[in-house]
């Protein structure tokens, strides 16, 4: 894995509001020259929903209009056998992310004249996929150990395939596992895997082990950050610094250990709602970011280390806003990065 100090360079989480993949890619590469990412386009098609997109090829998966579920009433023994055969032979080509499910990815892969420091991709993480994918009785497959293991194996192959594809554009690849459901981990409503830190770490670590390059996890809510910071194979922890900025500072010892092992923190400081974006300027976001960083430095984390081992991103995906607002978000993001780098690096 390359050891890169990103120095608050900007990138995105993944989703964009566009339906035209060429327009989305053009906007991303215009602003994010150092670390562009392929755009997930859920408004283009239900097949680009994060669960469907990453769950494509899962044994028994049925997609009906705006609905996707695992049909337990049919025999999918052969599908399971094919999945495990491909996994054991390390043949990720049998479980790719197709153009129907990721037009933005395939358009991104066809781009020419890029010279980025790194390129970023993303995939739904195993916890969120298994907790969100329901069977025909509306029960999440995370409660079934066999199906959860199948989801892990599927994602590990998809991560490996995606990384190989992105390596055509840059030798430095970053793959994020998007884990919104980790915000439920440890909550009183959670049960089973979601309340078992060891199992959570095991699921995440197994998928990350399929990635040879830079490995990241993004969670847009509050969670037990010590669980994620304790995964040895994790290189980037991405969090919503705009709405949950101080939550991570509650774990100073774990954070310092993560940074000392050359880990990177991705600060999601640019909001992803139009109302919040309309209130922000580069100056106000810089003030907010510096105020968010302050509790970390008071607890013994060096300011320069946070900057050098940092990325800047939106708080989460941008699919929930207009195309015009997404351009505003990327403009604020890149200008904020320029300001922070000029002032401190």
C-alpha cells in the first residue's frame, strides 16, 4: 500500500445528482484533479441504488421496479456454489459492477488525459449491505450467518475487481466501504452483529483484505469510532465533520495510534444539503473546520499531523441536491482545500 500524505487534498464520497454520467464525470474531473472519484448516480436508475449496485449478482437477488430483495422461496444452491467457486479461485471477473448498475464508473474508466495523484472508488460495506438487504419476509439477511458470509465474499470480489479497473487510471487507488448502518452500531435498538464489535470488525476487515491499495471506511453518522480505528488494515477513516465534528475527538488515544500508524482522516466538512450550502462560504467553512479540529489538538493530537494526514470531502454523498448545488459544493470544497494548504502547508 502506498504511504501518501494527502495534506487536505479534496475528494468526494461518491453519489452525485446527475442522470448523465458524462456530465457528472466532467464536473468531478474539473474540480478534483488530484483525487477524482467515479460518480454513483441513483437518480439515473434504481439499479444504481447503493444496495442494488453493490449487491448485483447476490444469490437469490430479485429486482422489481423500485424493490430489491432476496427470494428464499427458490433454490439458489447453484448460485451460492458459483459465488464460492469464484471466490476460492480469486476470479473477481465473474462478479463485476456492470454498466447497467454503474454507468458513472464505466464512463469514468473511459476518461483520457487524467494525471491524478490517486483515483477513488466506493462500494457499500458488508454491514450496511447485509443490514439493508431484506428477504421476501422483510427480514434483513444480516440475521443469517450463511447469507452474511456470502455478502462478504461478494463484496470482497467486487472490491478487488474495482481496484484493478481503477488502476488503469492511476497506480494509487483508494476504495471506500460506505457504511451508513454503522451509525446504529451499539445503539439500544441494535442487536446481533450490530451490537457485537468483534463481528463488525471481522466483517469489515475481511472485505478490506481484498484491497491491495488504500482502504477506507465512510460512516456519515455517529458511531463507536474505536471499533473502526482498531481495524489494522484500515488506512482512511471518513466521517461527517460538519454535523458530527466532535464525536471523533472522544477517542484521542485510538486516533493518535491510528495516525501514528500513518492513517488518514477524511473530514466531511462541506454540507450536503442545499439549505446548509446556501449559508456557507469558504471563510465560514474554514472557521468551522478549525473549530472542529481544536478539540483534537487540546487532547494531544498534533495539528500538523492532522493536516498532513487529512483529506477534505463533503459530509456525505451529493445525490440529494441539485446539479447546480453539487457544483457549488465542489467549488467550496476545492477552494477550502486551497486555503488550508496555503495557510498551513
